[in-house]
């Protein structure tokens, strides 16, 4: 229902809600009532047992309930992790990384996405998007990202590519650049030249990447001090159940092995703490 989606985006923007987290928590709620995992008066919202996922008006009502924390909306407003804990829901419904809801980019479809979701400072954050390297995009000539990276790869090249994209993205964002633009530049030098022209500095590509690396490191140190551990470098139990059809059929991201490689390259210890 394209018209409903357009309308919903306008409503969500006006309410100041994040559409990714909102969609994820509503999806969790709909699956919960479909599977009768929580006791909800369907009539209160306008749902019927035959029409849950396609019920446009009832779903729309949830937006304001969440925004104004009315009724069930008060629990949903806290996000997927909290909602599942409060309602005692199965772990597979708690799809998040460090409390941030998993967006539309399927981690079973690309091991770079899986490792990125698990390790970004914010959790299941979608804006670094190293997965583009599997389709000849987001390549960066000066830092050695010039070849396609197998989306089902398990080697050092996967961890190295994720790290380079994360570091470059952090440096780019720190300069005030829109991260969408970062995906489409195959060379960093023109951007760095512009930065130097504005600031009067003489940054090199190496300086730029080291700055991004330091930012990632500082964020990790902060997170560790706040209680984040290796166990939080994850994205939810459901994504360890293989899909039985489609291009990602039966791929389960080998996260443990990729994390080990990632930590070693970052010079973090085996528990993901910067040394």
C-alpha cells in the first residue's frame, strides 16, 4: 500500500520518531499478537485475527500511542529489547544490536553486514554499509578497497574491509559529510583536499584514516566503561536461523570467527577491549 507508506512517513516525521526503530518494534508487536504471545484486546486497536499485518488503520494508531506513551505504547516506546524483556517474549523476537533495532539490511545476506552490525559503536547501525563492497560500490582506491568482497566470505579480507569502511566513515562524518555521499566516492583525496582547503591543514589519507580509527577506539573505550562486553557484539538470535530460500539460502554469519579477526586487527583483546 504505497499511499499508506507515504502517509506514514509524513506522520512519523512529524512525531519525531525514527522509522527504522518504529517499524522494528511494531513488527515485534504484530508477530507477538499473531502468535498469541501477549494478551491484547484486538478490538481496542481494530485488528482481527485474520488481518494483523495488513491492517493499515490499526497500525497507524500505534504511532501516536508510542509517541505519547499511551497504553501498550508506553512499553513499545522503549524499543524492541526492553519490550521483549518486559513482556517475557522469546529471544528470537528481540532483534537488536546493543539495543538498536536491526534495520532492513539482512545480516544473513552479507557477512560484512553481520560483522558491521555486531561491532559498530551504536549497535545495529546501518550507515557504514560495507556490504556495498560486494557489489563494486563504496570502494576506496587509496586504502586498498579496489576489489569485490565476497558477501559470504569468512577470511581476513572481510574483517579488514569492514574496519576500513568504519574508520573512513567515522572520519568522513566527523568532517560534517553526509554518510550517503561517502558510499559513492571511490577516492578519498578530493574530499581531503577540500577539507584542507577549508581548514588550512595538510591532512593526508593516512591522517584521515587514523583519525577515524581513533574515533572508533574512543567510542569503544567509552562503551566498555558503560558495561558493553563481547556478548553485546551481536544482532539477535533470529539471524542464526538459516533462510531456506533465496540468494542467501542457508548462510549463517560466522560471527565468532569474524569477531576474532576483527579484534586482532583492531588490536583489541579477545574480549573486545582496546589494549
